[in-house]
């Protein structure tokens, strides 16, 4: 589900769970990996990446409609907790977006210090608008804090799918490869 490796001072957290949606087990494993990196002595950096065609597709909608339906606020608090940990992580962080970053996955990527996006067949998107779902205020705040004002507005209200070149132009990512 989560593979954590280390090469010198650089830790690589690879999400390896299909679409890498934020289900309870996935979040437990993600947090455990972050704990391990935090405890490591000396200088360090953290790179997060996905596997296959997904960086992360965000919220686990199946869980939210099933077992998690009884506590949506608790579930969202856990997802926001992951974003907060990444945003304030005590090391340089890089989101290496190998694949699609949608919704909470896109917001988690925004929490990193730097974002790198593969140029072919990869999209960054906030799909809530076409889905007619409101963003949690905490999710809106991370977008507004990390993106230029006009870009943040566009990301939040249009549901645009940004390929690497457009994401670079709009300053959503720092590098496109």
C-alpha cells in the first residue's frame, strides 16, 4: 500500500494502492511512513510519488458511502490531517506526480514544497465542480495558500484538468518532465 525507501538523506514514499485513494488503512500507512521519516536523524528530504497512472485520486468515495458514512466529519478530519502533516513537514518535500492527482490527492500534492509533474497523460484536477460537491473550507484554504490568486480561483470553480504544460504555466507545478 505504502512503500518507504531511503537513499542517503532522501526518503521516497511510494503510494502503491491502485488509485491511491485516502481510505483508513491507506491513511494509517501514510502516517506511519511520515512518522518514520520524522524520527530519522540528520538532514533529510521526502519525495512522494504514486505508481502506475495515479499519483492519488483523493477521497475514497466507496468508503465514504459505505463504512465511513456514519462519520463523514471524522473521515475528512483525517484526510485534512494528512494534508497538514505534508504542509508543515519538518523536511523539504517534493511531490513527484507520476500520474493523475485529483481532489484530495491534488491538494496533498499542493502541500509539498515543490511539485514535479510528468508531461504525458497526467492531469491535476479538482473534480468537485462537475460532481456538484462543495469543497471543505480547509481544502479551499490549502489551494488558496499555495497557488497564485487567479489560478486558485480557476482551480476551485472550473474543474479544469491541467496537463503538465498548463500546470507549469499556471504555477501549479514547479517542473514538468
